[in-house]
C-alpha cells in the first residue's frame, strides 16, 4: 500500500509452513491434497538448536568492530551483511542472542527470524493446481493471432490485456522479478522471456547464483512458476499468453523447501532486485513466522525493520513492489483482529493484535501496492481480503465457477498459469491477482521508461477502471451479506482505485 494505514489480517487455514497468499483449497471444484512430510534433514548437534537472526545497525555502514565482537561473544556467526541497509544475518544457538545484542551500542534492533531450529521441519499442504492434461492442451483451439490456450484466459480481457497486445507486448528492457518459491525457466512459455542475470536463490539469506538455483525442485511448490507465466508467458504460438508477454521475468527464490518465507530470504530478495535492474517485484506471500509482526515485541520489531529497509531500498533504486492482500475475506481496515496461527513454525495461539502496531510484511509496508482479487464476473472474489484505505487496486484472481462463471469459451473461473515441467494449470487467490498488477506496472514502465516508481504507481491508480462497491455483496446467493464495501465509486474497500487497465498502460 502507499502508506502504512491501520489494517488487520487474519490468516486462512493455511498449513504450517505455507504462508503464501496462494491457491485456495476451500473453493468448490478445487481439490486439496496433503504433501508428504518433508524428509528429516541430517543435522549436527549444534544445528539442532541454531536459529537465524537479523541484527539491524545504522544503514550505509558495515558492522562495527564492536558489533562484530559482540556477535561473536554471544555465540553468533555472521552469514552475510547488507551494509547499505544495515541488516546483518546471523546464526546462533544462544537462546539469549537477540536480547544480548539489543544492549550493544550501535545495534538498533535485533530478533530471531524463526522459532524452529535450522533447518525448519514441516509438512507442506496447499491447494493443488488443476493441471491441464496433454489431451486438453492438444485439443485447444484459438483464433488467428492467439496462443492456443488464450481463449481460456478470461482474465486477459478483464484487464484489457487482449486489446493492449494489439498496441504493445511490453519492452524486453523491463524486468519483473517473482519473489516466490522459484521459477522453472525451462518452461517453453517462460524461457523466451527469462532474465537469468536478475535471477537468484535467496533462501539462506545470502545470494546463491549457481545456474538454476532459482528453480523449484520437483517436491516444491509450483506457485512461483504459475505467477511468472501470468506475468510474461511469451506470445509464441505455445500454451498461454501473459499479461505483459514482451517483458522479461526473473525468479528470486525465497521460500525454503518446507514453504517458509523467512525474513533473511525476503531481505535478500529485495536487495538483489534493487541491485540487478529489476523494475517491478511481485510478492504473493507473507513473511513467516508471524502473520502480523508487532512493533512492541522487540523480536518482531526487528523483522519489520529489516524488511522495511530492504523494500524501501528497492524502491529508491527504481523498483515498484506489488503484493497480494490475502485470501481470508476479512476487512483489513478493522479496528482489531485475532491472529490464531502465529508463530506458524512454533506453538501458535490466539492473540488479539492492534493493527496500528502490528504489520503484515511486506504487504502492509509503506510504498507497496496492495492488490485485491476479482472473479470472472468482475466482483470481489469470495475469498479476497478488502478494506477501505488498504486496498490500492484490484485484478483477476479467480473464484469458484459456481459463484462467478466465465463467459464461453472459457470453462474455469480460476486463473490459468504455467506449471513446472512444461505444464499449464489453474489456480486462484490474491496470489494470482497480484501478478496481473505487476504486469500492468511493467507495461506502464515500458511506455514510460524513465518513470520513477512513484510515477508508475500514480499512473497505475489513475488509469485503473473505477469499480463501484458491490452492494449488497452476497456472493453465494444465500440471502446473507458476505462482506460490506465502504467508499465511493472511485475509491473503495473492495477495489481500491479500481481494476487495473492494461490498455491504458500502453496508450496513455
């Protein structure tokens, strides 16, 4: 969002270790399956109790000799240091490490980024994508000039991307980085537009530039690959078409094999994007393990400080950051909220939080574009979070076909995307809405190559199609109001400034 408005967010019943605003397992016609428990990693006795920490010092300087000495004396090992933003990543098995460091002159904040020993152990439940069979792909038919699966992509017309493509596909000089679970750049719809130089593995908190390190393994989530295809699947006569099929897409892998998006990885992702020419980042997750990070807790405050520094650094270097609002159908402008799942790698308990002091990161950070989801009828998706002054814009994220069926020839109310291994499939969530907005921002940047992030965002909001409140909002038709929209036609809690417009992005 454009400013740190008071807001709240309750988590969907996402499983331990899957904090993404991702595909929805509760929608009709979407199956969900539990992945097998992650294999137990071999650890040493020291690893069994080692945690990861961020230590925040004055930006622009490396850790002082005093801070380095204090880290070592407290049993810490520096993994890496992001000197320009003053964030140090440390591993330590000392349970008092953060408290000890907070008393050291020159340390502005310090806290543990997780509650489970390194490496985290968990299972990985998530909504399973509806994969198109080889027969379905082979049987696809499209009009001249369309990719074979394009008739199934109702979402393209919803943001006028089909019309925009007649004017421009976007510039190959513009790169969108998918900060996520990894991207399969070997996919035939992604390979033509993939930016290897801007791709990296940040899972440890330190960049791993080994070739292909950004790819998900066979056992990891396809989430990032799906998002990448929505943004920039090439218009090449194969499969589907992205919203901005002429721009470049990069993969910045920040989720570990268990599906956790930890602070040190997210910090690494934003800094990497800032320093490798990335124009737009897409962030369809929240930073584990706290759904809300409360600044009156010294550990959680350190996480807010670290990710805020990193995202602001990226914006100062020219990057527009876009994030999903979440899938719980909660009013994010509520006065208070109960967070029942934090920490999601420890022992969660219900806690009532003050949304003016506790933040979902990076979605709630200053400057971040917050995105709500719509379905095939253009209404707020049944699951999408909302909130006046919180949601900036809306875009297609899909919905149950029972609630919002698409017009023929499309058959699914979900969003088509690329999947690892050269496949395609449907998913739904604000995770799918956010990449539409990231792609439209990339089209704006293509049209206005010298535009600053603030100008790109201003154009994104000004060019959005004003979408009035749905009143009453009874998405399932049972006679009961499912959510209340506040605001005007031009700015409200369901759609923000409106539904993003790809055609305006390439013509204005």
